[in-house]
C-alpha cells in the first residue's frame, strides 16, 4: 500500500499543472490548426472543410511581411551577439565581487512594462525629440532627418527589448569556464587571441545558441516595436496576425498565418541546431 | 582571472555605456512623471511638478486597469506558484514515466512565441464560445508562467541532500511530516522566487493578454490603447511606482539571502 502511494505521489503532484498546460497550451494549438482549415465568417460561423487554400492565400498575401519579420529577427540576433558578448565577457571575467550588481543593472528594464519602455523610445526618437533636436540645431543632422518609421528604428527597438536575453546565457556559459583551462592554454604558449579563439569562444557557443533561441523567436514574432516605432513600410507578421484576429475577426486566415509563423520558426531553430551540429548545444537549449 | 587580452578598461567603459543605454528610456519615463505639460501630449519638458503624484488615481479607467492587472497578477502568482511547485518538486525528487514528456511540454510553453500562444488560446475560447475577461486572462497567465515556477523549484530540489530525509525518517517522522518540517522550509525561498517571477511576468504581459482580454483593460493594454491620443503623466507615475517597488523588493530579498549564503 505504502509503495503504491509512493509511486503515485509524483503523478498527483504533477497532475494539476500538467493538465493546465495540456488544456490551455497543447489543446489550443490543435484548435488553431483546425480553425486554420475552416471556412466561413464570424456571423455565420466557421465550418471545418480541410481548406488548405487558407494557407496558400494567407502566405501569398503576406509573404513580404513574413520574410521581413524573419530578416529583422535574424539581424536583431546578430546585432545582439555583437553587442552582448563583450559585456557578458567583461562581467564574467572582470566583474569580481560586483558581478551580481552588473547583472542586476542589465536586468533593470524588466522592471518597466514592455509597452511603456517602447513608448519611451518613441518619445526619445521623435523628429524633434530630446535626441534629434539638439543634433539638428548643431547642424550635425539635416533638418528633415528622421529615425521613427524606419527599419533602423524597429530593429534598434527589438535589440533594446531583448538585450538582457542575450547577455545572460552568454554570461552563464563564460562563467562556467574553468580558469585552469585558460591558464593551461597560456602555459602552452597560446597567445591571448588564440586562447580566446580556440578556448573561450567555443566554450561560450552554447550560451550564444541559447541567446539566439531566446531572442530570435520573440523578435521575429514581435509587433509592439514595429507598431510603435515603425511605419507601413516596416509592418511585421505579428501586426498582421494581431489585426486579422482582433480587428477583422478573420480567424481561419489568421490561424493559418500564426501556424505558418510557428512552423517556420521551428524549422529555423532546428536547422540552426543542425548547422551548429553538437548535441551539447541542444542539451543547453533544453535546459 | 586575468586574460591579458588587453583593453579590459575599454570593455569596462563599454559595459557602462550599454547599461546607460538600457537605463535611458527608464529615466525618461520617471522624468516625465514630474513634467508639467501644457497640452495633451506629455512629450517635451515644460517644468517640474509633483501634481501627478497627488492625482495619480484621478483617471478612473486607468486606475481600474491597474487594479485588474494587480488582481490578475496576484491570482496568477498563487495558482502558478502552487501548480508549478508541484511539478518542480516531483520532477526534482523522482524519476517517473512521463517526466520526459512533461519536460518537453514545459520547454515548448517557454519557447513558443507569445503571439502563437495568445492567438491559439483565442482560437479555443472563440470555438468554445467562452467569455473573455479577467478569468480568461488569468488562465492564460498561469499557462505561460507555471513552467517558469516549476523550473526554479526543480533547480533547488535537485540539489537537496537526501540524507536529510533519511535522518528525519530515522527519527520516526512520517513522509508528510518530513516534507512540511524539513523539505518545505528549505525550498521555500525557491518557491517564493517562482511566485515573484510569475507575478512579474503577469503584470508586465502584453501580447497574450491582448489576445485573451476581450474588452477588459489591464495596465499595459490601457497604455497601448492610449498611445495615439497621448499618454497622461499618471501612466509615468504608475510605471515609476511599479519600477521602484520591483527594484526595492529585488534588492531587499537579495540582502536577506546574503548572510545565509555566507554561512553555508
């Protein structure tokens, strides 16, 4: 009896949370897949007809936005690696006793609502705002110069939004490096550059991978930055899906787009994992 | 560890520049809570005032939205805290059939784009004809935060020394007593971190809330809805208060846990 109770315990503990995830994460995905194959409208209701044409129509109508989002997401991740690596490196190796303080400072933006932060950026970047006005007065920028509404503004906003998600995993990977390994490299007459290239960077790669996972997916599917900082020239797929769902109530085509986005992102992530090719990388990602 | 790549001073300066960049919009938000704008747009600096701190709750719709956000966040923290602790403890303590599938489900919920989770939940609610409001928002928030709580609790449980349980059993404690008297106090800080994380994720969430709220307004949704007509300074004041509260809580919990770490 006691044994039965003991083997049942983990299942009882897991049951409520697991059910919640099944009912409100897994089941909705199936519902959305089904909805994406239906026909009809919000007034007369939708009927399942296995209508694959939804996908063809949605993708051909919005391929520009879909491709643009993937490009923005990829640029964001690359810029993030370049910006975040030196910071993570400095904190991990030179942060000393203040490591926790520096990480806390990096995380400060998370204490302000995502939407509010982006609105602050919009204020800073307006054509006659605090940043551009003085530069224009000083003649450093032409009078009609503007950043808001451009792809640069949207990508800069995305980079800002997800920077901590790149710094942290790279920091964790660098922090785990055994100092003796680097010392050994030096004892064997490796130059600082060689030991960085051959020892430190490869050991940091799992962190870079985790960082790309944590930034590419949310950046590609984001619609807050492109809505607040962009223009009709920078519309991203998230904005399309959001307005199809919430303004047009065109659920089948919105579901088809949403599903396409997820499939493309999943394929991208797996292809990327394959390209890097180590099992370690997947293990770190799964953690 | 000195790596003698040189330029560490340059990196130090660079780190501070990046931190400055991260803090810049926060400073703008705080500053414009003290601004005295003449028109509807709180965009240029026009003079210092404390007026908005006195009138912070003057806009009824905004205050209602903040209250909804707080209530949803408290409910989410409690429910996700309880469910996530169950999952985290079980995964850390036992090996059992289905644990792998559960881990995969949690990983998928953490890694999936919010946009997809939000839109799929809306699809389901629409298909079922379920009403949208504070309940559907809370359901969604528990869904995306429960995995985070579980991960935090599991990380603490796997480091538990099993001999503690054996010692308690040797002294005649039942499994139930051992859990509440020995295990629970040890993992409590991890549970509290998980609960705080769930609260923070919930109160800040925009995307999933946007899909599951219907006509209900939360703090981020209200801000999003009023960007075109201009944000009132009260939003900056509320944002500043949430920021200050969060930072204070984080700093306090860090100070409290520090001496213990040294003793261990």
